[in-house]
C-alpha cells in the first residue's frame, strides 16, 4: 500500500478526532446545551479555517457550486446536529449508536445508485460484520428503545450519508481544504440561530471548557473534516472512506478509558473486536480472494 496516495491515514485521523469529540462533548455538556455547543464548536472551526484560508489564499467556490456547498453545510452540520440531539433526547445512547451506525450502509447504497459504485460480496459481508459488532458493543448490556426518537436518528444517519456523497462530489473539483472550509462556513451560519443561548452560557463556563472547545473546533472539526474530504479525494469508492465510521463507537470507548477513566466492559471488547475484523475484511479481503 502506497501511504502517500492512500486514503487510509486521512480516514483514520478523522475517526480518531471524531471519537475524541464524543468524549469531550460529554465533558462540555455539563456547562452548555447541545445546540449551543454545536454552534460554538463550529464557530471555533470556522475561525480557525478563516486564518488558514487567508494564509493559503484559497480560492472561493464558483457561483454555480454555492448551492452544493450550502446543502453540504446544511445536512452535514445543521440538520445532523439538530436531528441527532433530538433523537438522543428520546432514546438510549445504545440505541442512538446502533442507528447512527447505519450511516456507512446508507452511504454505500446511495453511492451504488448515484455514482454506480459497486461493492464486492466480501465487502457487503464486512459491513454486516461491522454492524453486528456495533450492536454487540452497544446492546450487550443495554436495551434498544423504540419511539419517535428513532425517526430523528434515522434523519441524522441519512444526513451523514448525504454529506459523505456531497463531499465525494465536491472533491472531484475542489481541494479537501476548500470542500470542508466552505461547508463548515455555511453550516456555522445556519447554526448561528443558537448563538444567543451560546453567548449566555459561555460567560458562565470555567476556563477548562475553552480548551475543550478549542480541541473540538480545531481538531475534531476543522482538521477532521479536511482529512475526511482528503480521504474521499484519494479513495476509489465513497464507501471505502465511510466504512471507517464503524470504528467510532469502539475507539470512543478506548479514549473514554484513557481520558475519562471509563473502564471498557466485556461488550466493548467483544464488539470492538468484531468491528475490527469487519474493517480488516472490508479493506484487505480482496487480497485473500486473489490468493485463493
């Protein structure tokens, strides 16, 4: 595997920072509401990207592509955050994890019909294995709750899938930095509806919360989404990148142990092991098939 031309490092960087975001979000929600935190996180990301954009003098998007960037920001940041928060308020965290884990599946199906991307049989098997791993990880010691929250979470998963497809489309014309920067700008503009509440809450937050916001905005948002777009620009298929999203629940548990002292249980270890087997099968199963 040629690391220089590989999408794997970029996808792994993104998943690492997104997993870290789940841990830090639990710490910041002690002082911020979910919607205020969403706005502050992406406002921080936008400010960081403005500096980068000015220094590197990245060109603005063409007028005809502005609707695509607006849609990318709307579904990937505004709609996803609102739907996810609404859903999580009504169901268990375990249920939310399982439903959001359908996002890579949705991405693969949409890419099949919209972009004509076909997956091999072993890749579909790997997706099933990975999803089973998520189910084991989240539900072995928990219960699956069914109510209106599921509707919101399905919208959130759908929004993620659409965002992935839009990033795949945009990276055919723009750089990864441009794709993420302008999508985040539009997303932040829409999230500004929550700015009044955010302003009231931030003045009461302790100093450490500003550090958490900086990490969430710069690393888990700006850098993570640029790396995600870069991965799409290098991958042959959209699902090759989105498949890495299955690793997030397991990696979040590991980081929760390292940073917050949350000891992983048996379900985490067993489910995580199944997920990793599925990821290896998805990415390297083709070599085994060729050997046979």
